[in-house]
C-alpha cells in the first residue's frame, strides 16, 4: 500500500469546495468533503484507478472521478500525490 500526500493547492481546493457548498448546505458540504477524502484514500490500495489526463502526459497525471468532481493525482516514488480537486464543469487542461 502506498501513502497519500496532498499538495497545498489540493488542500486549498478542498476548502474552497467546502465553503462554496456550505453557503447553502453545511451538512452536505461536510459529507461531500468526507466522500472526496474517502475516494482519494482508495488510491492507496489501487493507485491505477482513474484515467490518464491526456493533456499532461509527461508527468503521468491521472484523474479519478467522484460525482461531479475530478481528483487530479500522480503516483510516484511509493506515494500518491493529490494535485487538486476540481468541479468537472470547470476543469481545464494544464498547459
């Protein structure tokens, strides 16, 4: 099993998602964040989940979908590195 690391950008994106949802539905916001965290944890046992991100092939970025969210991550050196969590409607290609 590999370890899970979150970049500061990924942690910020989780906080922003929580704040946005919590404006109208605090309980839903908490459940959503917990579910995203659980989905990311599943990568520790199955790091090949998700699909390759076709716009950033040199770094092997992958995307794992949870509902309407995309979890961008790398699997390298025995660790899963969560790069960010994005709403699927606003996820744009990395340049």
